[in-house]
């Protein structure tokens, strides 16, 4: 169930205890203070790699206009 | 090329003729006008307007927007109570800067109070008034407005020939067949140390994006036109034409150190860069931040989507006979000469050309073509 913690919403996710224990061991001596902070870090990393890009709002004509400007300013030949 | 931050490059420009009726107006300053331009042009993607209370609170406490996207510097529209006495939630207001000819609409979705001291402490790590960022926070008006903006009009301004928005840089990089691009931020004319850092980074990617910050400066700083001309000279004389481009970024420095380093990286990601150079005490001021705090903070953002390239220090080693950094030179500090911006400035102030192992002669000569290269 979602709960407010330091003004931010959190929810509880279950992971197998042996996995949590492995993580506890893994984070010893690192900057991670608990299993949750490590799991959050890993999930953010994983998700950022697979998030879809929204469609570009620009049309072909817009693109040509931009290229013309870039040519006129000497950025493109 | 990286995805824009938050997945979508924002474009909030609309035609002026959409204005059919008289709207209430608020006159805004140049800093807010630049924020509007950066929102409308996608530099601040995924922001579509000035921030709401829940985003502000998340940024302050967690360095993220309320949807968990990394974001470290709040973008806020502050107003006086008397400016909004006839304005309420749901109204559309015309934001105007008569001096620079900017007009934008804002859909007022929220009007709220904020605690300046809390924001200062979290964003700048201090609530001391001596910190220039804190001074700015304390000088803000009493209320904040949250809402999406739409840019109606933006008159031509000085240096527009060097001003590309993220849509344009992304097309430029694509046309140049650059897949990996490193961004370099600057507020000064280039000395040999800067050139070394840029070229070292460029060696491993396809292109270099030199992105000077243009805007309000302190007395004694180099003028914007001096920075641009001196960089143009360096690029024309010492860079391959198809490997380096320069374009300006109009925004104000916040001096928020590590938080601002993340903000600077996000803006460059939106321009289409894959890498961002972060030096010593990036965006720092006085002794408020540790010299490498702006490096360390990146480890908290695995989902940032742009790779920081860290440089700790660089100097000229008289024994190696070249520019070195701490990873490649075994010689004692006594052989190292630091690139002193202060010393270079002093020489230029008296009309003297700095030694060639400090600054390219062509660059120095370009600076000296200006009667007064410094801000008065």
C-alpha cells in the first residue's frame, strides 16, 4: 500500500528474503544505507534504459526549415 | 543521440494571432523571460511551465520531479500579491518583458506560498545571505504561480546567430553524423587548459558542443561578445570544422554547485549531447561546496541519461612539456604551472598577450581587439 514518507509516496514491494539478504551483503561498505535505496537505484537504472521516446512534434517541413537556418548561419554546408 | 529528458522534447511556441481578447498582464524580468524561452524551446524538457508546489517540494527534498524524473533546480515564477489581486486559478495571463520584447501566456493552475529559507538550505546547502543564489531566493516575491506556458513572441536579440535550440542542435548533430557528442560549458574565453580538456574528451566521441552561458555577469567578468569571438577564433584556427560547434545558452548561473551540475547536464542532454564535462567546483562559489561535490552527485542519478566526463585538475608540466592531468603525469607539483584565469585576466587588462603556453596568441589578440573586454 502506498504511504507518504518525507513528503514522497512510497509503496511496498515484496522480494524473496534470500535476495534481500544478498543485497544487504552487497551494499555493506557502500553508500547505500538500506536494501530499498539499492533496489530503487537499480530499478531507476534499468527503467531509464528501456523507456520509450515520445514522438517528435516536428514535421518534415519543420526539419527543412531548421536545416535552412543552420545553413544560413554557417553551421551546415 | 539520447532521448530528451523525460522522453519528449517540449515545444511551447504558438502563433501570436491566437490572442483574441485583452488579458491581465504581468511584467517579468530577464531571468524569468529566459526561463520561459528555455521551457518553450525544450531546453528544460520535460517542463512545460513553471513548477507546481508538489514538484517544488519533490525537487527540494528528493532532487526529482513528482514523477521521479531527475530534476535538481526549481524553475519558479514569483509574483507580488498586488500583481495577482484580480487573478485566480484557471485564468490565462500574459507574461511580458517589454525590454526584450517577449510575450507568453500562462495558464494559472496554482498560486501558492513557499518557504524561502527551506528552499535555500536544500538547494544551496546554506541559508546565508552572502551566497548569491540564496540572495536571489530571498529577493523573490512572496507568491509562486504554477502553470503551463506558451511563448507568443520573442524579438530578435544580440547573438541570435549563435543561438540554437535543442530541436536545431539535434538536427545539426544528425546531419553531421555525430552519434556521441560531448558538451562543454563555459563562462570565459578559452585558455590552453580548456582546449586540452575539450580535445581530450573529443578524442573519444564524434563531436564537441561548446555551449557558453550568456547573460548577467559580475563586474570584471569577460563580456559575452568577447567570449564568443575568442571561441570562434579558437575553433577557426585549432579545431576541425566538422568536429566542433558553438552555440549559446541564455540562462542565469545559480551557483548551486552539485545540484546545478545535474541541471547543466540535463540541459545538454536535451540539446542532444551524450556526454557532459564536469570540472573542479562546477557551478560553485566561495567555499560553499567541496571541489568534487559536483562529481559525486552524479552517482545518485543512474537514470540521468547523459554521461559525465570528470576532470579533476589540469596544469602545464614543465618536465613533460605539455598539459597534463593527475592521472597521466608522475612529476612533482613543483613542475606544475596552473592555468590561472586571474593571471591571464591581469595581463589582458594591461594590454599584454599572455604566454603562448597559457593562451593561444590568436585568442589573446582577438580579446585585445576589444577596447574594454570586461564587464564594468
